[in-house]
């Protein structure tokens, strides 16, 4: 069981290979384009503004950013770009190294959230006004209040159990508040960079695939 997800394969390109990088992205991949040894750009297909699960948008979020540019000229014309923060150059290298086993610009992953739940561990879910309003409509206002929720760095978050698990993650890996779960949970896309990162950290699986698979 599980969902089949077609995700971009990340490749690294040196500056003289801009045309090859653009061709890779036009075929659905993501490119780490090294303009210099110290300046790396993520090039990706422009995200669909109507799709909150767009993997390109989530690849940007995984860099701690939200902004990107759709290029109007040059080899990446019509493609989206965003600069990797210098502190994230290792992430750029790791994404490309992780995907080096895949020959084409996209690949299919089969992921079953019910046998995974990695993103429900060690992950304080941020709550927004829409979540608090949804809790109230569901007659669960306590979900948006202390001690279940608390402010951290100015953001309202769901507190974790001392074990690091979300307090609503059942032993069967099901979410006990599934019907009114926060947007951050329902919009978190399987197969995204954040998903693969959670699976690597929590489950020790590489590239979304268990080593023995
Ligand atoms: S980490 Fe990915 S596969 Fe695992 S539960 Fe979360 S979205 Fe699903
Ligand atoms: S609220 Fe539900 S979906 Fe969200 S982290 Fe907790 S268990 Fe997972």
C-alpha cells in the first residue's frame, strides 16, 4: 500500500553547464547550479500557485525561504530560481549526492504515511488562526490553548510529548485529531525534501527508501 509520488531528481551542475541544467529542469528535475564555488542556485519548475503540495515550493521552504524568482531571460528563462543560503551549501550537495543513483530527472517513490509517521516526531507543528478556528468548530478549543499549544519564538505550536512524539500520534501511527489536524500537517507533502529529511533523521532511510529495500 502507499501513494505513488513522482518527484524531481536533484542534479548538480557547474557554471559552464547552464544549458544542460535548464534542460534537466524542463524535463521535471531540480538543478543545483553552481555559479561559482561559493554561490549555488536552486533551479526548478515554477510552482503551481494553486497546489499547496507543489514539491518545488517545498524545496524552497526546506531552505528556510519562501521567495523565488521566475527568470525572464537567460538560459533559465521561464524557470524558477532561488539562491541557496551559504549555510545551506551542504544541503545542496547532500540533495545531489542523495539523488545520484537516479538516472533521469524524475523518479517514482511509493510512500505509506501510516507505516512512516516520521514527520509526526520531533516536529513542533505551528498553528495558525485557521487551525485554532477549526479546533473551535470541532469543539476541541483546548487544542489551541496552553498546555497543549504554547508560544515559541512568537509562534503558536503544538507541544510534543517528552519522548518527542506528537501527543496525537497513536500507536497505530494514526492521527487522533485527523479530522481537524493543523494545516501544517494536512499540507505537508509526502515525497518533499522535508519529508525525505524527516524519514532520514527519524527512520534512518536514505532517499526515502530503506537501505534493505
Ligand atoms: S515523513 Fe513523508 S511519508 Fe512519512 S508520514 Fe510524513 S509525509 Fe508521510
Ligand atoms: S497532529 Fe496528527 S498529523 Fe499532525 S503531527 Fe500530530 S499526529 Fe501527526
